[in-house]
């Protein structure tokens, strides 16, 4: 899963965090002697925005931590558990990372410099989405589901001119990717 890629520091900056200040001090509204209703409302809004920004940073950190620990967890689980259980737990960690990232995005400000993802964040998000496709190439899902379906589709399309050849080429690329990317996994 997970996960915003590089936006944790930017979100912390948007939260107005300063080194050496406690979160309570940072979130406390500035109180003047006037007691003006408008300034109190502005102070409450500012405190709420700061709390949202802190919560967003926490969700982003959780998302990133889950995303980056999942490969190590996958290796350890594959060695100690049944293949299906290891795959399921690895997918659960990825989905938890995705959930944490989605929660952080729900807390993204609606306006200002943090309102939209930067192009680098968008590219990283797209790359991480593609990582979910790799689950189809992982053992035991590959040997029990993906490979048989791919083989049946290859045989069915073999006699169709042009389409059969293109599908055969794509299938050979998928076979190559599976054999090279997951070379250490037992099938």
C-alpha cells in the first residue's frame, strides 16, 4: 500500500509546525485582549485546521510505514507461514496502507498550496497502484489462478489473426515478468 510519497514533510509544514514547540502550543489560538467574536471564530477555525493538518500527517506517516515494511513482512511471512496465509497478510498490510493514505487525502486542505497533489506525488501514487497488479503474479495466486486463465486465453485466441499474436506477445511478457520479478518465490 499504501501512500502519498514525499508529502509528509509538506503536510507538516502546512500544519504550521515549528521545531521545539509542543503540539498543544502550536494548536493554541492566539488570544488577544479584545475578545472580539470574529477573532475568536478565526482562532477556532485556525485551531481546527491545525488539528486536521496534524491528523493528516499522522495518517501519512502510518501509510508510509506500512508501505515500506510490507516487503520485509512478506519475506518473513513466506518463510514461516503457508503461502496463502502469507499472501493474504501481505495484501492486508497493503490495503491498510492504502486506507491510511485515503484517510490522509480526506484531510487534505481544500484550498492553498496543499490542495492538490504535486506531479511527483501523482506519479508515485500511480506506481503504487500498479504494485497491486503484482499480486496476480505472486505465488500461490499465479499457479492456481492467473497462469491457468492466461493459458486458456492464449489457447482460445491462438487461431485469431493479429489478436492471437498480440495476446501471445503480451502473455509471454507476463510470463517473463513473473519468472524474473518473483524468481525467489516457490510456485
